[in-house]
C-alpha cells in the first residue's frame, strides 16, 4: 500500500538541508516580517511568545543561507524578497546581513550544577557562549563566501573597530583559524569540567568577565579572501527560556549595552519570565524593543507597514496551509486545481441534520409566539426555507422573539411586524449565536470552514499546524479510498472537537501548575457558558472570557495583598502559566463601563471543547476576591472529573 506523508507533521524551521530550507521558505508566512519594529538594527530586539508562536522560524528566515537563497531566487520567493529589501537585509543581488543563529538550548544550564560561586559560573557561561558565537559567525561568513567550514577558515579575517581590538584579541586574534581554535579549546575545556568526576581546582578555570564577542564584532568588518564582505553580523540568540535565571539576566544585560553597534536578537518563551512579569507592565524604560508575537498578530489585518497593507493573521495561515499541502494533494490525488482550504469550504446547504431537529425547533418558536400575530410574517418566511438555512432562521427567530416578548409595555406596541423588520431586530452576532446554539443543542456542525478553522489557531502557528495535520489525516484516508479529499462539515467539527479535547487533557502533563491551570480555565468556561446560553443571547454571539480590573490586577501583583487572600498565589501562578502557554490571551487596560480592565480570553481551540464561540468581544468581569476563591476551593488542585465531556456537552 502506498505510504502518504502528512505535510503538517514536520517542522521545516529545524531542517538544515538545502531541500528543507527551500521547503521552509516556500511555505513561510512572509507577512510575519511586517510585525518587526522599525528600529530593527539600532537596538536589541527581544521576541517573546508561547511555545509554537513562530520565534525560531522568524530567526531561520534571517540566517545567511536563507538570505542567500532568497537573494538568488527572487521569483521563487517574491514576497520574502520584497520584504527583506524593505527591511534592509537585502540590496539585490547582495546580502547585507550575516545572520547567525545561536541556540541557547545546549549545555549552558548545566554550568549551574557545578556548585561554584555565581561569579565563576557567570564567567564560564560567557566564555562558553563566546565560543559558540565565534563558531556561528565564522560558519556564516564562509557560507556567505560559498566556502567550506571549517576547512577554508584561513581565508577569513575579522577587522575590528578600535574599541573591539582588545576584545578580539581575548578571543584568539583576527584570523579565522586562530579564532576557531580558541573557540574549540574553550568549549572543550568547559565540557571537560562538566564531565569531570574528580574534584576541580577552580583557580585554574578560565572564564570571561564580559561577552567579548559582542564588543569584538561591534562595528567589525569581515574580510574574506582579502576583500571586505560589507555585511553586518546579526546575532540571533534562540530559546532563552533554556537558560537559568541568572544566565538569562546576565545575557540580557550584555545585549542591552548601548555602546554596541551590532544587531542582536533574543527569543524566549513566556515561561522564562516570573509570574508577575507575565501579567505585569513589562519593562518600562527598557533599552530594547520587545515583540510579543501573539499580541501583534491579533492586529495584523488592516495595518499598513512600510507602505504595504498587512493581511490578517488567519489569511496568512490559510495561505501557508495551502502551500504546504499543494504538492502532496497533487502527488497523492492528482488534485492540482483545488487547494487545501477549498476542501474545507462547505456550503451551508450541504450540511445535514437529523430530520427531527427542524420540526422540534419550529414547534418551540410557534409555542413562544402563540397568540401574537405580530410575528406572522416572520414565521411565514421561515416556513418557506429548508435545510440548514431553515434551522438557522428558526433558531434566530427564537432568540429574537424571546427578546421582543420581554420588552416593557409590549402590549401597547403589539402591532404586526413586516418581513423587513427582522433586520432591525437581528444582526450578524445573533445569527452567529443561533448557529452556536444549534451546535450545543442538536449537534449541528459549527466548527467548520477555512475561516473558522484559522481563527481557532489563537495566533499560534504550532496550534494551527496541529489542527491542520489532523484534518489532513482525514483527507489522506479519503485519498486512500480513491475519493476526493473533501471534508464535510460534520467531519471538520468532529476533528476540531477531538483536537481541542486532546489539548485540554494534555495540560496537566505538559504544563507547570497544569492542574491549577485547568481549574482556572474550567471556572472561566463555566462562567462563559452560563452567560452565552441564556435564552435572549444577551452577549451574542457569546462570552469567551473574563476580566479583572486593573486595580485588582495591581493588588494581585502585591505580595502583601496575596498573603491576605487565600488562593491569590495559586491564581497568580495559574494566570501566568495559562497566559505564557497561550491558553489565555490577556488584553491590558481595556476601557469598559467607566473602568480599566485586564481581559482574559480563552484559547480559541479550547472554546470548541466548551461549545463556545470563537470570536473576541464577550467577557464577564469578576472581582479579585472571587477569582481567588476559585483557586482556594478544595478542588483547586484536583481535576478529577474535569475531563468528563458531560460537563459541557448536550
């Protein structure tokens, strides 16, 4: 039997082979580059997101091999090519930036286990990091020159600025071979310390008082085969959450040296921050730019950056999915005319529901309107519809008539309504609520269609690829049966719910304070469900979050206040962990009802598990004391029963 490969199951950002690089660039969402700040090369850039937010992919696009390929094949990577020119990374046909990525997910944290004084540990950390920076820059320089690494290092020389000469000397000198040998020796010596089973004489352990590589490369010229390369080194430090807190603080302090003339980027997950930092005010007065990926991607649509209108994040995701799936669909099913998203685009008329639903729903509305001729025209119009359209109309009428019957002094205004009057009593939000109510009450599919599926990503690329991969598995099953890979609404809705439930069940195993997170999310979901499914749908299309006043937020950040409120410490930890892992989205300082709020929205894919809508807007605020009481209850650390679908499923 033929073996089919799912294009959403592999992550091209980590592939180093040329074929993997080409695939990565072809499927990369170039729109993300529009989120980069204007001061891209002038001061340090700190990039933060939850896991799977796209940090490593962003850095990968600026590595020297990626930039060279983009510059050499502008027609193949036209969107990336244009944006790299606008950003100043390319000046066709030249590459202007020597991007070198340094992974921090190595052995740095192990240095903390040596049991030495903090100052010695910091010096060893700087020396080891200096060695890895030197290696990364040397390798990138030879890649730029299309030379072999490390065989052709004798062709490389670093010409430092006057301020960087002494620092470069400490790293081994100007020549490529000397730099490489000093870096190898430093790395080997420190690894020997880590592997030693005998007592270590720390008097002989050599470290670096500073990150000398930053000063050495600041304003330096990389000379290859006697000619200036005329490129500026770009140091990109990835996965800062893997460092110890002391190492992270030391590195950030070094990177924010205002005297450096060197682009340097640093990425980390929110898990690297203390809980108070995650929900706090950030870093006022900071000497670096900060890019919060999820926060910025939510506002992508409609922006104009560098003279270009930015697409919405969801539109970019669908484009990425279409490009990922294009070749497999053509190879496996000869589907060259239809894209992945088109196989998810279902007409409402094609949605089937149980034959008993429409009569039951119609009878409910007729009973509600009994004795009132006011609604006769609306009811007659609904009787003229069929299929899914009829279901939506009757459920919409149930909401609208319920609202209308509860108006004060209705008996004085009980005149007949015309068909056209329905538009004045209803809107898109109510119709969306009607569709959601049908899902909750009768299991009529709601979570389907490319636009809704993209919104379920919650600004997280990894989450979107996971969901897309599950959808594509079903497509592959259809292709195996020699059928077109068109997924009906029922199948999409089922896969979404299954994926949502899998994410929910994995929280205790994959997240710190996972049980507290689940307990908090469960309380928010219960609150949202209660107000979403009121007969009048007062917050149409529904509620998907809660809010804490900015005053209460400040109180929560105060250790003295937390000591006096049972459950406050657990609430702070759970909030920070949920926000840091994109299970809650926080919007600070929202002005509502004459007050300022921190609004907390549930992850969009988790909304599917709780039969909630996927739009933003509806939330129900709660005081700090009530939220703390949630976490102080006996079940705060016990989620037995949380995973039972009967809590929320009809």
